């Protein structure tokens, strides 16, 4: 890539005023059959926080941190920001990038794992935004592959879990051997989970869950107390109709099961998320905590990486590594973000290329 390259921080977006809440939720769930009652329930979560999602403020902080780290490394890489579901929208960000004279874009999504909604949908949205902006022929966009293995993504979780073990022992007298660590991530439909990753999936079934378990094992191996505590991967934030199977167990059910099994305290680790946005704050700090408190089960929820310096540094490492790789055709069947990766079960849509990464059984 050339000096004409720009970086696009690509994120989910969120409402920043009460009157934006329902239009935002309707856009997010368009065509997915989510009942109106469910949207109204979720809207109440936003209203409880003033109708403002934390995610945009967090992305502004991350944007500033990325720019500072890139400047520290003396890289000529301007960083822009765009969302798929709220302003600033992708199409507007791409127009700004093109107007500033850039010809190539490397998109960094705030999603660390492989799945349709966490990766390929961003590639679809970016392709559609290029078309909307009339830039398909003049601006080349490529998306960085999922970064779940980045050391700076894992290390903040590891440090926070180690601190949580000490806090629980200090405040409640519960040793690590009596603690269960619940690693939580966004639930997705089972069919989507099965097809996450390059196709065909026979060699690497359940890649979405496998990637999370890899991170969980790394965190437990590095955290003081992680060698004796039990742990499990659990799920949250289900939004689909009841007739469609989604990944389980739900975190609330996992908390109840832990209490029945004699676990004396919980550490909840939102490894599926990079910042403490709405789903983390509401689903864990409100709903999950209420379940734990009803069972008199001490619970510590650790924070996400956010703008931890190690995380920001790793993201810039990912950017630099991707800059060293030329534009991919996306045709390699064994690579993450190839044309076959994380297929759309509803329709085959155009995608921007991704940074191809070799996938092995160990990943």
C-alpha cells in the first residue's frame, strides 16, 4: 500500500439521543424477524442510560488513542471513523477519505472474532457504502482479519482476572479454587456459528466458539489463580426469535448452574467485546449481576480492553502487518476473510477484500 492509504476505524454505532433509539434498533434488526416487543425491551435499556449508547464515546477515545500511537511510531496513516448503524456512517467516512486524496483504505473493525455478523457483514456494509458513495472504482478498501489472538487484546483480560481473584479472596474470603470464571460473548444463531470461518468448515467446525476458547485458555493460563479455578464459555444478548436455536448457555443460566454446583464466587469476563458498551453494561452489570445477587453469589465483572495501551499498540501492530500484505483477491479457500469465509445465509452480497490469514487446526 502507498502513502495514499488511510485507516478506517469501523464500528457498530449507537444512538446518542432518546429519539434515535428506536430508529437505530430498527436499522440494526431490519429483515431479521426480531419481534417489536423485543425492540421495545432493548430500547428501555438505552432510555435507562439517558438514551445514549456508550459506544460512540468509547470509539472517539479509541480513535484518539490510535492516532496518538500511529504518530508516536511516525507512520503516515490518517485515521477516520465510521459506523454501520449510526453517524458517522461508512459512506460519509469514505467520502471524506476520498475527498482528502486517499486511494486505499485499511478498515479495522471493533470486532475480534470470526462470524458473519462480526466480520463478513462489515465487508458487505463497506462494499455497499462504496457503491452508495460512488467510489467503487476510485477507492480500494480492505478489512483487517479478526485480531482475537493479538497479545494486547488478551493481556488486559489476563491482568483484570488476576486482580479479580485477589479482590474476591480479600473481600469475601473465597479462594480461587472455589471461583468460576465465566467468559462471555455475544450469542449468535447456531447455523451462523457452524459456518463461521473459511468454507468448507469440516476441518475447523465451530470456529467462532473455538477462537473464544483459545482466548479464555490463554487468559486462565496467564492469570494468578487461573490454574485452580473452573471456567466456562457462556453467551449473552440473544436477539432472535425463539424458534431459531442460538448458542447457549445463556449467562443467567450459567450463573444459576454454578450456584447449584457449589461455586462460591464468580468472575465474569466479557472476552467477546473490546469496550464496555451497552450490551456489556446492561446485560452484565444489571441483568447478570441481579441473578448473582439473588443467589447471594459474589460476582466481579472485569473490564474490556478499551484504550489499554497494550491493546492500542497491538491494533497498530495489526495495521502494520496488514500494510505489508498486498490487496488480496479473497479467493484463497483456506484463509480468514476469503470470499468463502463466514457466508451470509440470507443472500450473497458483494464484499470488500480481507487480509488473508492462513488457518490451521491449532487456531
